[in-house]
């Protein structure tokens, strides 16, 4: 697997809790979100290219609105487009459900057996987070949930991860953070946690590699698959760390 984490961390991680991002990490929602934004923007006469969407991955609603209006102008109808996106996602969810990432259930079961406290720190609203977690029956796995509408500063600011660690009654340095986005990894690093990047639509940048993290490569003990060719949460976790205490 490909893992990005703080360069000063030892190979054998010692940790007391694991904090999960949600969109793009547990659920395959980022691509659906892009499709939803494109669909809604087109209805209002805008062509929302992938690059614009990539800029708002991992951001709170207020930050995403600001970034979009900076790019397209203050008259860009963010709320109308977000409402169109919500309808698109609801239709998709009702038709086929929101797909979970491969290996998520196995990872949650593994951590449950090890009695590792778990949390979610997501830029999405609490309503959306709880809906997704309840729909697949995993909300009870998480001791703490912190959402984008409950913090003053969104990712890449560390507030969300500092708040989550505090509610877990854990020091940030003992918390693994699983993230798929660059703002999320920046936030986790700034909070002093153990950041691990599992790339989805955003890939680690050279700047991140040089200044934030070291890339470690492992062969999955569980699957034996080529780590560069899979995006499996379980295979990215197996063999990469010590067992939680």
C-alpha cells in the first residue's frame, strides 16, 4: 500500500485511536459529487471542470462557496447549484445507494476487535454524515463524530482534528488520521496527529512529499495485490502499523 505519514514517525506506529474522514475515504462520494456539481452547474449555464471541483475536495460548505465564487465571480449561484447537486445525489442514493470503499467493513471489524476508539471528522454536515453512516449500519462504531458545520475553521485548519482528539480524550499525537484529500492531510499534520493518506481523486503532491510526509510502501499481507493498483482500505492498513493499545 501507499501510505503518507509524518516523516518523524517510527515504522511501528503506537496509537490510541483512529479518526476517519468520510467522503472519498469511507464512501465513494467524491466522484458522485463531481458528477452532481457538473450536472447542476450545466443547468445554470456553467461548465464546472474537474480542476475546480478538486479545489473544494475536503472543504467545508462555507469554504467551498468562497472558493467557487472567487473562481467564477460573486454572482455564481452556489446555493442553487448545491441544491441541484443534493437532488442528484439523493436520486443516485435512492436508486443504487452510495457505494462504500472496499475494505472498510473489514477494517472497522478489525479495529473493533482490538478495542480501538474510532471517530469521524468530516467536512460534510452532520445531517449528511449521520445519514450515510446510518444507511450502511456503521454509525455505532464511532465514539465521536465532528462535522464541518460544527467548527469555525474547516480543513486544512487543524481545528476539526484537535476537537475530535479532545472529545476522544486522546492526545493528537496518539491518533491515526485516515484521509483522502490534501486539505485533510494538511489539517491532520497541523494538528499533530499521525496522518495517513489513502488517495482518491487527489494524489499526494511533490510539495507534500518534501515538506510534510514520507511515503512508505507495503505489500498487503491480506491480499498480496500490487499496492499501486488497488484502493482497498484494508490492504492499505494491514501490515502498516502496530496493533492499537
